[in-house]
């Protein structure tokens, strides 16, 4: 006999909608991060004299990871004589890489939310599976647990990183007017090891 959940159908529907909404917001935040990286790369190349149509063609269809690599290479080259700013670019790139991996795992996991798990009493802990194979062709899948609180943290992280990328963009913009405006004056490294800008509240790490 199938065990009946202790929550009502209405409550399960509410929790399902909450999780689907969170996944959707993370997808949107990921695309906003891609947009920030694309604009940062394009502006720097346009400033160096690249034709705009070529720049558009170069970055069309690139995903976050490809844009992150473009961004890192271009901005490390740009700040090659400014060790503090280059260090910030490297740290920001690492944070983006980690957040994007978390985003990809979330988006490309088959989540058991609203179907296939009728005995679930709460989606505060959501489960899903992701299929993988190794270099020898051996396949399988792993069960990936998830929590609503983790999704909220990831959404905030993607938003924070987009804001930081735009600050690096504006630092280059500022150099047109003031060449004594290094990037490290606008971005700081927090005690928790994460970057933030004391001048932009959107870059503050989320409080646990």
C-alpha cells in the first residue's frame, strides 16, 4: 500500500510552484551574468579598435563558461601592469566558474519536483538525478539533493557576480577620463574570501 503524504495537495502544489519559480529565477540570473560578461568583453575590444559587428559576431551564442574565459584573458591582459587589479580579476573569474557550475548542475538535473515522488512530505529538501558517463563509456547517474535555501543563495550569488563584472567594466570606462582609477579601489576582498564593493549594495554577500 502506497504511503500517503502528510501534506495536502494544495501545500504540495504551493511548494512545487515555489521551487519551479526559484529554478526559473536562477536561469534568468545566469543569463544576466552572461550579458554582463559579454558587455565587459565587447567594450574592452571596441575600445581597442575592434569593429562592432565583428565583436557581436564573436560573442553571439557563447555560454557563461566561454564568456568567462574570454573575460579573464582580456582583463588580465588589460591589467597586466596592475597586480592588485589582476588579482581581483582572477578571483572574480574563479567565483564565476564555481557559481556557473552550480547553476548548470541545477538546470540540467532531472528534479523530482511535483511528480515521481508522491510520498514526499516536503520539498524543503528536493531530490533529482543527473546522468553521467566516464571516459571508458561507463554510464550511470547520481542522486543530487537540494534545498530551497541553497537555491536562494545561488540566485543571490549570480546577481552579485553580475554587479561585480559591471564594476570591472566601469573601471575601464573610468580610465578614459582618469587613468589613475585602478580596479582594486572599487572592489574589496571580504573576510569570507568573497569579493564585494563597499559602494554597491548588490555586491554584498548574502547573510546566512
